[in-house]
């Protein structure tokens, strides 16, 4: 009888006994890892630092666009090396929190607080995305006694095609970002077959001033009605101070053309851009305007009183506020707008942001108007995060107190 | 691998991205109440682009300046020689009331809005909406239908705001050209002469004998502007600017101007305006605190001394300029002395200018 004894195989390391991880699991593990969270938050800190330094040369608006609302950002300004911008970083952080903090985490009683906190953070990031994608903001500047219902963008331009029929104005717009690059190089055509003409925009200037073309003046720019646009250095630090301009050629379907100069001269409330380049085609009068993007409030606001208090002995404002009357339908009511106390109505928020003085010495109040669907979301997110943290650490504290009491009884 | 396959396409993709589609289309049509836009149609290119404000006064048609205008002189009034350079194509005042002024301005550009905003602003008021403007009392001026505006309050159209003033303003509009007759003075005087003003407005006409002195223009001989309420000791060589409406207005050298003026409001925004004329941004706290201080009319004033390319609020440009401004708060207003000219002219005179400023006194 032969007995055969099989050799016992050597024990495998515990890790090797685990079922092999799929690629998807590995990727999910990496994307949802705590390490990635830390790296992403550190990277956001770096972007914040770079964006802050960039404001030595750029306006806050441009720095925000270039570093936080972009897919890539320059590591050093003026050099070609680019690094991921705020947009992919925050998307990555959102995915990281969603996968690591919501999907992969064990949904247990002890993790309720952590889950709630992660939901709050996700809501915070979501609010940022909604604001980035769908919000608008602009300025409404009023003298005392003036009533306003229109607010205009701080930095963004549009060309508006307007026509008037009695007490109604019909306007169609094209944002500058849709044509500026083409109008800088050559002709940017804006066309709609339903209209009896096409519009070509050219010689786009981000900052310019109109000048009269006299016999002693030489210029490479087109001259229309004895006037041409002269380029002015773009103010990168205070972009809202730039006045854009370009030329427009209206070509009728029959071939006739109309030439005009468009200049975004507007400095509300003192100067309002309300005089379009006028032309008539097929008996209909049209106007073309280059203006700051313009929106209308569903209500109107009258500035009753602007108040500014200075620190004693200085011209530095201690605080400033606006007493306004809101008109909506046949209802009116007074509101005081001051720092951290905006007017909220019909999806719009009016903040007290600034003030100024017109050339004739009159003071005016400048309100920022924001229409942001996620306006209150950050506040709600903070409440959610607070509830999550209180829940989590409260539970920990109770557990600790309980164990201490048990230790004392033992 | 995938990256390697994509690399050869990068130049093409970049070109595609750079070229893009240069044709765009309009958004959907949006309907807006006309009063929200208040569009000014058929405005000339110059006025539409703000050239009257940015490049100096609207050029008047030569025919307007060549014409003479007259009206039936009300009892107790006197006619003064016209000053077309100051947009006073005909000029009158109440006899014995040097604070009053009534003048005709013909064909000024800018349209109703820009002119009316200025008129209302001079009394600290805001231009009402189009409907309210259309509802103003009717007048006839030079054969055209127009309206009358009446103001009362503090009149801020000079170096010093004048309280208790009133104005009657008759105007007509044709396209972007505005004709107006403006009568200003102390409230009781203006109220007492309201009907006389309206009669004068109705009687204004083109003078058929423009060069000959008429009975209506049989006023005093050309006179110097109203005497300044200030005095100053200036170095030899400074030339008073004849006929200027500004106080202590001198010409230094070929191009440098020196004058005293005033304006309502706070100091800091004005400093920012003067800095912006030299291409500078707003002044910060440290910069404000660091400005040298001198005495102006008995109060502390800051000295803003800048060199560079100058562009005035009216668009006047001067390369390699020096702007020396001394400004101080006088109650609710700012009083300032401004001296602007080529740096080559101002710099050698800087100390003399500051010494002259130190001598400015109110008369009496």
C-alpha cells in the first residue's frame, strides 16, 4: 500500500488572498481617496495664491476668469507653462467628495454626520457651478430722485440691433465674445435670413476713444463722418473703465451699404448709451448699439437718499447706504440697502457696492444687481455642514462621556 | 498611444479653434417698453459718440455764429454783447442786478437728454422721464414749439454754489440740436421778471442788421467779466486770461493755464478724477495721507503734483505735461487751484506757483 502524501502549499499572504480588484474599483478608490482630497485642497490653495498674485497685473474679474473659472491657468504669467485651472480642480473635488464621501462610505449610524457634512460640501460646490453657469450681475447706479429698472454688466459687451414701434422697443443682441475675436482680425458677420440686411463688424477695440479726423491727423483706422476710433491702452486692473468700440457695415440684400461707428460710451448714471447708429432699410428704421450687456429688473427702484458717513477727520467712508423705494405693479415700499443688507426680490439681489460723484458734483449710489439661481445655496450648505459636524462630533463627545462614566463606575 | 495619435492633429485643431466660425446670429427678439431705453434716434455721429463732451464744444455751424439775434428788450433790462465762444449768442440781464444773466444758445449739440441732464444737475435735480418732459409748459422760441423748465434752489454752475437761486429755461429741440434761453438769478428777481422773460423769449428773432448796433443791443460797452471775489499776488510774466469766466485765470508761458475753481462733493473722488486725467488710478489711503499739505484760503489743502500725458475731462490732450493741483475742503465744497501745462513750463515755475497760491485771499 502506497500512501501518497500531498505537500501542504505554503500560506499565501493575506492581501494575495483577496479577490482581485477590477480597474473600475481601483479608479473609484483613487478618485474617492482621502489622499486625493488633501492634494486637491492643497492645489486649490495654490491656485488661490497664484490668482491673488496675478491681481497685481489683472483686475479681480480677469484673475477670477483666468484662474478659477478656467480649464487651465498660467503657472507664471507671461510664460507658456499652464496648469489645471479652478474648473477641473473643483469638478475633481466634487467627484472625490461624491465617490469617497457619499458612494463608497459605509452608510451606517456612525457615519450619518460625515454623510451630512459631505452633502453640504457638495451643495457648496454645486452652488458655485450654478452661479458660474447661470448667474448674471451688473450695476445699477442712481442719482437721488432717479428711478431705475435697467442694470448693465460691469465688463461684458454686446451689440444690440434695435427698432422702435410706438412705445415698444424690440431688440436683438449678440454678445461680444461671439464676434470680438473675428472682428479683431477682419470681418465678423452677424446675419439672420429673416432680416433684410447683414451686419459686418470690424476693427474691434477693447478700449478706445472717438476722435475727429482733421487734415493734420493720420490714422490707419476707417473714418466715418469725419470720426475715427483711436485705440487706448486697455486698463487691465480696472477693466470696467474700458470703453470698447468697433465699426459696423450694414449690407442690404440688394447690395447697398451703411457704414457706422459703434462706441460703448457709457458711464451710468451720468452718461447713458442711448443713441444708436441709425439706418433705414425697406422703410424700417433700425439702430445698432455697442453697449454693456443690459438687463431689466421686473421691478423698479428709486433712490430717495444716499448717505455716507466718513471716519472723523478723514474722507474715508465709515459706511454708506441707500434709502430706496421699490415699485412693483401698484405696490411701493421703502427699503434701506447697506452693507450685508441687500434687497432681495423676484430672484434679484441688490447690494450696496459703491458710490461716486458726477462731474457736476452730484453724488450717486452704485448698487450691484445679481441674478443667481443659487444665491442662497451657500447659506443652506453651511447649515447642512454645521448639522453634520454637530451630529458627528456630538456623537463622538457623547461616546467619550459615556466611556468615561463607565470607567468611573468600573 | 492615444496621445501620440492625436499629436499630429494639434496644429490643425489649433487652427480650427483660432479660425472658428466668424458668422454669428442675433438672439431672439426681446420686447422692452420704450421708456426703459429712451432711445435717441438719428443723432449725428459726433454727438452720438460723445465728441462734443470729449473733444470740446460742439462745433457750431458758421451760419449760427455769423448771425445776430435780438429780442424786444423788457423794461428794466439791459442787453450785453453776445459771447458766442461761451454759447451766449445773445445776452441780457436785469439792469442793476449783476447776479442775473439771460442768454440765448443756438444749435448746441447733445440732444435733449444730455442738455437737460446738465440743466437739472446744476440744481441738484434729476431729469424727469420723457413723458414728464413732454408735459412741461409750452413756449415758442424762434418759431419752434418748445417747453419751459423752472428751477429753484442751489445753483451749481460756477466755482461757488449759489443758494436761493432760480432759473427759467425755455428750449426747443430739433434732432440733436437744442436752442435755449436761460435766465438765472436770485429767486425774488427771477420771479419778478418771469413774464418779462417769457415776453423776451417770444420776441427773439434773427437780427436782420447783424453788424449794426441795434436799439436792443444798446447796452453797456463790452465789459470785463464780473470781478473776482479773490485776489492773488502773481509773479511777473503771468498773463490774466481776458474774458475768462474762471477766477484768477492766468496763462503762464505758452500753454500753461492756472485758475481757481470750486465744486461740491468730497475731495477724494476729485483727486481720483485729476489722477485719471494723467492716466493714474484712484488714490489709496497711504497715497492720500502722503500728499504734501499747504494752506489754501486758510484751510489745509493737499498738493497733487503729477507728470505724464494729460487728457482733460473734455478730451484736451497734452503730452509730457505736468498737472499741479492744490485742493482743500471749504465747508461742503472743494476749492482748488489747478495748473496744467507742459512739464517744461510748469516745473521751473513750481515754487512760484505754490507761493502764488499761498497769497490767495478773499477780497474785502
